[in-house]
């Protein structure tokens, strides 16, 4: 980043977003952009992402989340912006909320 303060994006996608490669789609975009954070399935059927980096890179990641991979149908994305807190580490896929994880 060129002197820009990092920010935090928290986004949860709803719709047909599990079982379609959504987390890997987000992982590729985030890793390519050099973002820190994670993406995981949620028990309610959504996919949650927390990422930190430049605002421009996070805006691009948000566009990736809103579009989803082929086969996904994103009906809504709950978005929250905030100050970066650090400590997330390189972008990963987390497991938690889905029995198939």
C-alpha cells in the first residue's frame, strides 16, 4: 500500500452460495490482491468474509463477492466497513458453520 491506511471489510453473502465453489472464488481474488483475512460458510447458508487491506483492493473483492462464481446466485450482501485491526494473517478458508466443512 502506498501510505494508505488499511481498512476492514466484513461481508456476508446470501443466496445459493454454498456448494458452488464460492469460498475458493473469494480466496483466489483475495490472495491475488494480497489481502489478509478469511472466508467461511455460515450455519444459515451464507458465506462470510472478513478482509483487510487497501480500500481499492477491498472494493474489488466486494465486487467479486457480489458477482459470485458460476453456479452461485447471490441475492444479497451485508457489508460493513471499519478500521483495520491487524492480526488476520494471509487469506485463508475457514471452516465452522457447515457440516460438510
